[in-house]
C-alpha cells in the first residue's frame, strides 16, 4: 500500500482546482452549457477548499481544518 503524503495530497487538489479554473467551456449550448459551468464551479470550490486545508493526526484520525473565510 502506498504511503499517504498529505502535503502532496493537498497539492494535487490545488492543481485540480487550477485546472478547472483554466479549462475552457466546450462548444455546448443551452441547458448542457449551464450544467457544465455549474459543475465546473462546484468542482473548483470542492478542490480549492480541500487544497486550503490544514491537516493533523489526532487520536489516530486524519483531521482537515478548512478555513471558511472565503
């Protein structure tokens, strides 16, 4: 089993958030375009929240602290 490197894990989420922000919108129209954009916005929020987390191991559990002062 691979060992978890939390700093690298959080960096991967930061790269994912940046990739979502930088990718273009494919040639979609109407409702499909709206759904794509809504999904991208949620992906960016999810990835950026995890990327901003501070982490610790407390009582044998991984704890992520996510600042909510967006």
